[in-house]
């Protein structure tokens, strides 16, 4: 006796077979849609750099325009009351970045030796010994001069041969370029 199926059963089997065939073929029951692809591009990071020349000691001879300053070798120069010596380093910062801001700083490390309490020592940039210079990319490529100034005064500190044949070890001048937080 042949098996007979009802029309409803036959229709359900046909729909099921269609669903299986559509799924296997990658078809979908999606609604209408539209899309567009975009190309955001490449983003490049900036940079924070500093070029520094070798430092040099100078006997300032007391003239503000530095015209009489003489280069010296610190290890052979003998400091006397009234002398002002400067160690100078030329620094060229380079900031690349649209929103980049940085501080150029000159900090002198610890000092030691018998002259430590006799001489005056300071560090900074330029004649005024500015400790920190705020920079942006627009003004950063200008060359600056980091300076350590050592002055041996006349007077009480050097009276009666105080400080003769003593030394001063300046150990470290740290010149740094540090990004400012926004």
C-alpha cells in the first residue's frame, strides 16, 4: 500500500528543504540594507628630540658681551677670588607634534669639594640662567645655551687664604627636554 502524504505535510517538507538549500548556499532572510566603507588613513606620532654639542669652559673676564671670554681647560685653570667661569653647552631642541609642548630644563647635580661653600654656583639657560624654558614646535628649533656659572667672590669667604688649593666637583649638569601634560 502506498504511503500518501497530505498536502500540508508535503508543503512543510518543501519549505524545510528550501530553508536547508538557502542556508547551504549562503542565502539569508535579511531586510534591505546599504553600507559604505571608509578609509580613515594613517596616523603618525610626533617626536621629541634634542641635539647637544660638547660643552666648553670659559673665563668670562667680567664682560657682559662675552667678547673677551677665553676658552679654558678646567683641570689646569687655577681659580682666584674675583673670577667668574662658565661651562656652556649649545642645545637645539626639536619638537614635532601638533599639540606638543615641552619644558627645556637645566639642573645641576650635587657638588662636592673644599670650594663648595666658598664659591657661588648656578645653572640655567642664557645670561639670566633661566631654569626652565617652555617650548612649542613653532619655537623649538632655536639653539639655546645651557650654562653653569661659578663665581669666586672677594671678601669674607676668601679672606686669609680660605679656599686655596681646594677643588670643586660639579659632577653633573642635566639638560632635559620633558613633554608637558595637556
